[in-house]
C-alpha cells in the first residue's frame, strides 16, 4: 500500500457547490454571441481551463485571434459569475475536514481549471490560507485532462505525485490525476457514477471522505 502524504482537491463541484452558478454565467454570456449552451454540453468540459472552454463553446478553433477572444469571453463570464453568484456554499463537511487536515499538517492543494482572480475574489482568504498550493487554469501551459496541473500541485506540496490523493468530480480531472500517477477519488456531485468510472473509486458525497481509510491514514 502506498504511503499517501498529500491531498489535492479540485474546487468547483468538489469543495464548493458552484457549478450551477458557473453554468448560468456561461449560458448568459454565450447567449450574447447567439450560442445556446446546454447543461449537457457544459458539464463534460468541467475542469478544463476556462480559456479552452471558451474556445470550444464559441468554435474559435485555431484562428489567429482565438486566445485573445477566448480571454475576453472568460473575463465577461467571470464578471457575470462574480456579479450574479449566490453566497458561496461549501459542500457539507468540507470546512471541517480541511481544517482538521490543516491542523494535522497534511499538505493540501487546490487544483482548478478556473482563474486565480475569480477564486481569490469569491473564496474567503481564511479558507484559502489552509492550502499550501493553489493551482489555477492559467498557471500551466496544458490544463486538464493533461497531468500538468496535478504534477505542478504535487511539486509545490513537495510530495511525489504517486503519494498524492486527488479528489475530483469530472472525467477530465480524473484523467489528469491518473496521468499524473495520483490515486483519484471521485465525488458524484454533478455527474453520475458511470461518467466517473475512470477514478480509482467513486463516493456519493464529500462527507464520506472524513472516515475514508486513505484520509485517516494521513491524520
């Protein structure tokens, strides 16, 4: 059995119940471009860097100005999210488990496809300061499903990726975690178990992590 030493969490849909607010922001902004985004189209791209999501949703392809346009769309989407979001709601058990792990010195990281500015503005600093590393979509050249974000997160924690547990809720994030060599636990918070089958195991709710043997082995 591997001696696990660090935990890396995706943010939206794992720690915070924010996916509906994100969908509404994307839906509203894309409607201005004549694009009718559905939840079925949105959720499979969860975890991907938001710039890449904008390129896909808007069909920008490899046009020369694709990155510039994508960044403008993401900025609009994040402004809408910040301006229209409901009060940030963590999933049940999140704050208690993060505090417990932090108090026991377990290295923790957030690895998100979102933008750092949006997370830093919308998430209490008292929560973020419990994480040794925060990796966001603009911090690696390649995002999920490539392993780069989780490899960077493990490196910043000073822990071998194979000794890290990743907690995810989306197929692209699961693939990134597995490609990095980490053990991946998926939470079925936004997608069904069948869509998360590539994870090492799937839990129904975040609260199940508290008594999970791998988590307990670190505290």
